[in-house]
C-alpha cells in the first residue's frame, strides 16, 4: 500500500532509539529511477528487515516499480508518495530553502528516516546494485555481533558508523568503463550503516544534504556495490534540472564530465585495483549498458 503524504511531519522523538526493534531498515528516496530501481531494490531485499521508500515528483514508471516491490514483500515495505515540490539540489532555490521546509530534500530524507522502525539504518540509492557476497557478509557481521562486546558498542548498534564504497560505472558504445577522476563513490563517507538517534539526522549544505555522524566512530567496510549513475540516459544529471537552473552548483561538474572525460576500460581497472577485483563481473549481477551512445 502506498500512502500519499501531502503534509509531511515528524518530531525529534521519531528518531530516538527508544522502542526501536533490533534489526536493519533500508531508507530509499527515489525520483525518476525507472532504469535501475527494480534491480537496486531486489539486490538488497534479502538483507533488511524493512524498506522505507519515499518517492517524489516522478514522471516515469518508478511508482509502479515501487508498488510491485511492495506487493511482493508485503508488510516489510512502507511506501510514501511525498507530494510537496522539492527544490533541485544545487539550485539557487535549494540554497535559499531552509532544511526544515517541506520543500527541502533534507526534510524529505528526514521524513523517510523518521519512519524507520529498526535500530540500524542504511540509505540506499535507486542506482546502486549490491554485491551479494560482500554486502551480504557485511549485514551478517552486523547481525552476529555479540551484544555488549567492544565491537558491538562501536558498531551501528550503538556508537559506530560503518561506511562503504561502490565502483562507479560508465558506458560508451556498448562497453563498460570506470571514470578516472572518481572511480569509487562513497569516499566522502556518505554511504553506510548508522544507528537510530535523536541527533542523527540529515542536514543541509549549499549543494545538498549530509547525515550528521560527527560523534560516531567511523569504520571502513569495503567496496560492496556498483554505482550505475553513469549508465543512465542523462548520466544522472536530470535531477538537477539545469535548463531551469543554469546557475546550479552542479553545472560545472556536468561540463567537466562531458567536456573532456577520461575513462578506463573496466577490464583494465579490475586488473590494477584490488577492491574492484573483489566485486563480481557486472554481467553476473545483470548489469549491462542499456543505451546506444
């Protein structure tokens, strides 16, 4: 069932660890993610106790894909259609919209986070495909920690933030490449598992949002997924709405991507990088170029 939310609200107590069950919640915020959202959700379905999915202003088949996933997984999936307009990230509108406004992406993310029922959370994107070996091993390790042990205390069960990276892919003429300037996503420690807490919320900066994790012990847990933004039809830049927002902070990044891109064939990058070799070949996870460039 999809709940339509025209006036989203939450309180600080919604983020408290009190009355949260032992388990893992996936937080998924989507907008126009038809290309890979089905595969992204299916890739993590075995590893979470619930899915909080919030979508907004979709003009494609994302709502239908989410509805199908909810039907297949029943009570473990909570879906919300977030109705208020969201200011595009990096735009002047975003920069002048406070984080406590329903029109801020920060507020949308916090609304999604406030609906989670379990103690550990992980925000997952609609263009990430998990490696079942490394991602599955990571979630099993979390579940098997002995309560009260030192590792348990400094894990996402209590005071830890376990962050991970993913390999960025780019397609061209039917082949897969890795961007030379940024082969991995997540080095800003913006992808990971974290505990419930009244102060662990998303906050605003000029370009977008970030999760406040300053007081948590950080631990790197490896490369666990593929990031498929570079396989999308518009390389994932559609969400910034450059035509309406030419002054966007991300416009320069787009020009850098397209003006003189430097890419390494995936097979060559795997030969030279141990983290990339630990992932299965993309084809084994159903990842293939879907557009003719």
